[in-house]
C-alpha cells in the first residue's frame, strides 16, 4: 500500500494550497480517507475525513476554510486549504481505512509552512 502525498510548501497567511494524496495497493473506493497533521511538539490530529460514500467531517479549527474531496477514478484524495493561518503550519499526512475490517494505512507527510 502506498499513499503518496504532495502539494505542500511555503505560503503566506491568507493564502491557499491544495494537497493531493495518490493511493495504490488498495481498492480506493472501498476506503475512508483522511488528512491529519502534526506540528512540532504536538500530537497528530485529524483535520478532515471523507467516507467511502462521500460524507465529510472537519476539525473545528479548519471548518469553513478547508475542503476534502476524493476522485475514485483517479485514486486520489485532495485537501483544499484556503485562508491559511500561521497555526496551520504542520506536516500533513493522508490516511486510508477500510471500514470492513479496520485496516489502516498512513502515507508519508508533506510539509505545509504558513509564514510571512
């Protein structure tokens, strides 16, 4: 199983980034997908989640600014991040979980740095 995240970078406060996570080795459409983040000194936290049926939920800190979406044909999950804040700086990780048996996979992280 591979979850290849990309799209991170350096952006000014108020800017936007779009993260992508390309999955292989899983039946993508069967899996719930998520984006987590971990800032230095902090625990990894859930940012956004989308079920295999397309239902979404968000951390309160990003609600209204971030949007998670998925392309089942392309085996890719996205995280559109708008109105970025300094506190959004973290390494962002994607995840996949198969509801049937709970199998859970992490991708490698992509660094997002919000700085003026």
